[in-house]
C-alpha cells in the first residue's frame, strides 16, 4: 500500500531498519525536538532513497509533500505565537498596570517574562523549520553541484538573501505546487525553493540540466520595481550559468567559473564511523590524515565539559584552527549534512545529540603548500582565510586570496586537507589558467593590492581564533 509520500510502507520500513540500526549508548541521548524524531527519520529515509536512485521522482514529490506539511505547521505555530506576543504590550498599556504597587509590578514582570518566553519559542520553531528545509537542500544537492547551488543563496550585492517566507497562506502557493507536480510528471526533478535554505531565487528550481534553473512564477500580472529586480537577478544568474562568466556581477568587474583540477576527496565515511563510536562511548577523536582531526562528543557528557576540552588541548597548538560544527544556518552554503552524514547520524545531529570539533593544523598546511612550491599566509580576517602566491617577494608573478567560506568547506564538508591544498595550488598551473574573452583596462592590475605584500600569519601576532 502506498501513501502520499510516494513510497510503499514495507519499503519505508526496510530502508529505515537498515538506516537506523540499534545503538548501544554510553549515555541517554539528548534530543532538542524529541517529538520530531519520527518525522526526521522518515524524511532522511526518503532523501537517501532518492540519493540511491535519483530516477525515483515520485519519492522526490513525496518528500516535498512531507516538508510542506511540516514547514506549514511551523508557520502556523509562529503566527499564533506572534499574535500572543503582540497582545502583551497592549495588556501592559492598560491603566491598571500603570498605577503602581507591589502586586501590579509583579504581574507586569510576569507578563514581560512571558513575552520573552514567547519570543524564545518562536526562535525554536524557526530553527525547526530550518532543519526541515535541510532535507530540501539535500534534494537539490543530489542533482546539482553545490558550487552551482551556492550562487542561488546571494543577492546582487553578494549578500545572503532573506530567508524564505511562510508558505502557509502564501498567495500563489497552489499555482506553484501545481507546476511542481507538472514538472515531476514530465520526468524533470523540480524542487520548491521555499522548501530549501540554499535556493533563494525563483519559486521553483528545475534540477535536470548541468546547472540549476530557478523559475519565477507569477499567478497574476503584478509588476513593479521588486518584480523587475527579481527578473534582472535571475537573468544575470542564468547568463552566468550558460556562459561560465559574467561581467559586473555582484560587485565584481568579471566573474569566471572554472572546472576543478581533480575530483573531490572526502573523509565522510571515516567521520560517520567516528560519530557512531562517540555515541557509544561518549567521546571519539580521530585523524584521517596529518593536519586534520575530528573530535566528536555526545552532548550528554557536556555535564563534564573538561573531557572534551582536554581532548582538544591534547592536539591543539597556537597554529591550530578549531571549528565547532552544529546544525545551524551558518552551515550554508556548504554541502548539506543531511547527505554527508548517514541517516541516523544526520537526524541525531539535527537533534543536537552530539557535536563535532574540526581541528586543522595551519602550520602543517603551510608546509603542504610549500611542497607544491606555493607560499601561504594565513589571514583569517573575517573575509579571507589565506593568501597564496608563487613568489612572496614578487606577488606580480601571481597571488590569490581564498575566502573563509571556501576554506570552511574542509570542516563542514569533511574534505581532505591535502586535496584542498592541491586544488587551490592548481590555480598557478599553466593548464588551469582560464581563457578570457575581451579584457578591459579596468581588469589589468599593474601593481599588487595594498597590504598584500606585508601579509603575515595571524596567529604569530594574536591569539588563535576558535
């Protein structure tokens, strides 16, 4: 018998049994959203069944049906809480609460505390809606490269676009859903943008081609500046995908997209085994390669935080970059953890049953660059992670800065550190030099940028950042 999620019940049970083996736990598991665990497991089972067989578009629709139900429920709860929050100031404005007295003051304090509690509860439900959308991110990442999807997160100023609005009561939602079903029935994987965190352009996004195709649907002939700006941004993104370059794009004179020099290498299987070990014993630490270490801990042992910090201190030096990982919005635009982790690990990560620290030895990483005849300086200034060049005495031979967002991929996507170094160094290889079309005078640099020649490793003059 099939349900409206598009998969037979026996198949769901079989997949779930395999994906969620019984664990022998060292401590009872903490779960931030215990009532959602069954739903998380169902969504994770459906997502990984799509990953195993991307042609199962019926399951793609089924998972989105589940996400619509769950996210709309979050929207309804937030709407009710917002109304309750707005009632509190009106109550406090009543004359009887302005007359003074100990009893009145106590009542006013109680109402103010209630309002703070309502606001905190809204934040909790927004976090829950974000977690459900992580499964939508997983759908997109099955069919499209994360390098392409990340361009759908930003606006024309290269700022992260506003998060998706409420889908409950949204005008035109029925039209969007009808087009979603129509696309899937035609054999095209399509995802509703509001069901993802990463896709913030268009109402739907077709995923069948070499690049994602965001689609803006208008159920009425609404026009105006906002609509025109949306159309202009979509047009620029589409042109960039089609031509692999764009001029005057997001504040840059020219943006060029190039292929990676080699296939990505990751340590996801290694980490997933480590997470399972941490759930069983409480704490696990492992290094898949020199300079890179994962420390996983079950949140129950945070009652004794020293155990975790002692493990970190055992390996950390002044040149160690420590990154804590959690299921937060700051994960974007990295590859979704709903895919990089096993179904069981992903759902427990969403529940904050365990946490991860990633330790990277920056001094050893410098040596890896040096082995490839590349000079590296660590900046970590909030924008750029490093500056690399062929000759530190003559930057005009070629110098390049890597964003912190790009370097974060090593931690958040569990990539190989040595592969990352090799891939970044390949920009200086003659075979990887991009082919430019017409070059304007504004694109020609006659001298190096201010401050580049004097750059030095940040940890040699300040405390390491955690």
